[in-house]
């Protein structure tokens, strides 16, 4: 499963192997011991794998020195993860006051942070400006108006990008397409003249410096990135010719896919970087534009492969001739992706097994819905109650999308560093679960 040099092309984190006890280990840390110490369900992040992907991003984009990397923190926002990425030079794409607050709480300033979203509240925008956010990616006319007023009241000139809908359709799950024309996000190109006229003539507290686009998530194609850069740069050229201003920044979003199962074939970050850089260089030359600052904002590809989830197997139900279900102690509350997007995952039994008896089973969660199935028809080595199941590639959009459905407590998260597991998110307690109830 792991024979690729590039993190996002592997199913497992780097340095995943069976140790001398016969248990699965990651970077020298025994997963069964982690499950015993921190209980299950447990999110586990491997720092080595995370740092390798972060370094690959930096190396891949190094031929374009004007690149700024932002982590799309919606994929996984915790103070510890933010701190690690901040230390290696990443800024952040945030979409809520909660994400901003988490950064500030971890001691991270907003001087390399972009605030996205199609319906930011006045409170959120005020909080962002009070904390000197680098720029806001403005999504619509309403936001232009309220943001200008907020900036004016605070006596500030706020740097902004305009989020545009470039009209590119990606062949990915329909719920996570954001670049197509019928999208709730951003200005259609036909709205741009009106937006820019308003900014130049009326909204004097906004300083338009760039354009922002994002074309989807879990993308396997490279050509779409070439098209995206071309469309954004052609729009910059059009704006230059019409309004006599040359925008100096572009943000081309995130979206690079990862390998959840062996059917997935994402390009490496080096391939994506090359396509984007070539496209920017050739289009700038063709259109006679200065090379802009390039922002990219990967989420999934940066963190997903570094994460696994550990569960304990409990009950089973065997429907003779039809299907055998094994149930784990988590499910759709800690990983809603299979039930929301029919997402597929690979998994293995993490504890040593005496015999080798592969069996096809369906891994069910513990939540009160028939749709709470984590993995359909997977081959596991004689799964039995008490076994620890390791589900791969849960580093992105699992913890960040988790819920308290069925009043189940949110799971803890551990970071593997120097061969040891260190708690980075505590397990929720029953007291915390009811602390906001007013009776
Ligand atoms: N930038 C913007 C403006 C975005 O909307 C997103 C993701 C990203 C960057 C990061 O995209 P990534 O590199 O992670 O593909 N919950 C879904 C994914 C939703 C993605 C939303 N936007 C899932 O679990 O598959």
C-alpha cells in the first residue's frame, strides 16, 4: 500500500509497519499501545508525514518565489496542528470567527491569513479587522458594502481579494464542486465590472489587490489548474485594460486529491506546482502582466494522509449468505464522510493476530442510523471484538466535521512525535457535553 515517494499518493502515513510485537506502528509508535493509553475512538496524526507534505509543498513551489502557502484550516483546525504549520511557514485560510479564535489562542497572528466565505457576519468581519487580518476574500456585493462600512468605522483601509467563479467544473463529488457557474460562492465574471466600479468609486476603505478562485476538492486532473490560472490572469488583464489597475495577487485555492483507496490516482504536488507555475509564467508573458504574488490554500492534501482513526471492534452481526457486520465504537459522528459523500476508506486490524484468516466484512458505526456504515465490504484479518481497527486517511474533514450526534462525546486526538503519542485534543467529557444546557 505504501510504495510512493509522495505522501498524497500513499494510503498509509510514512513509516507505517508491523513491529516486533506484531502490532501496527507509525513512526515508531505502537498503535495498540496508543489505543490502550488514550482509549478509542482516537484520531492520530503523524508529525513526520505532515511535515514531509508541508516540505514537499514548499519545495514544489520554490521555482515561483512569490508563492504564499495558506493551510485551508477547515480541513483540520486545532491549536497544535496550526502551530506546527505556522512554524514551517504556512499562513491560514479561515472561514469563521472560530477558526480565527483558534489561531489567536495558539499565539498565531493573522498577518498571513485570508478570510473566506460566502456569508461572513458583521461580528466575524469586525473581529478579523480588530485582529489585523492580512486580507479578506470578499464573496459578494453585500459583503463589499458591510466590510467597507466596518473598515471605515475603524478608520482602516482593508486589503481585499475578490472571490470569482471561474466557471470550471471538476470531476469530483457534486457536493464539493465550487468552481462551476451555478455556485453559491463568489462573483460571476459578468458581475466584476459592477463590483470594481463600486470599490473604486464608493468603497474607499477597501483596497482591492487580487482575485481568488477555488475549483473543487479531491481533484485528480492537472489541466483544470492550467485553465484556472489562465482564466484568473485573463480577468486581471481585462481589469487592467478597462480600469487601469493591475492587481498584483492571485489565490488559486486548494483541491489536490489524495489516495483513500488504490483506485485513487492523484498527481503529486510537484506536478500541480509545475502546471500552475508554467501557466502563470506563460500567461503573464502572453498578456504582458507582472508576475503576481501566488497564494495557494491546500487543505486535504496537506493533512489527510498523516491521520488515522483507531476504533475498538465490539458487536457483530452475521447475516448468513448476505453480509457480516462488525461494529466499532465510533462512526458517523467522528467521520461523517462515508454517510455524506459515500467516501471510501482502507483499514487494517492494528493488533497482532495469530492466524491469517482474511474475511470480507462491513464496518458499521454505533450511531442510530442504517446509513452509519464506515466501510462497506472490506477484507480484514479475522476481525473480533476487542480488536483495534486502524482506518487510514482520516486527517482531513473528520475531526473538523465531527458532531455530538446521539450525545456521543467527541474523540481525542494524539500527535505522534519522536516515537511517542502526545495528546493534542482532549476527549470531551460528560460535564462538557451538558455544560451549555439550560434546565
Ligand atoms: N480554498 C477554498 C476556498 C475552499 O473552499 C476549500 C475547500 C479549500 C481551499 C481546500 O480544499 P482542499 O485542498 O481541502 O481540497 N468536506 C469535504 C470537502 C469540502 C471542501 C470545501 N472547500 C470533504 O470531506 O470531502
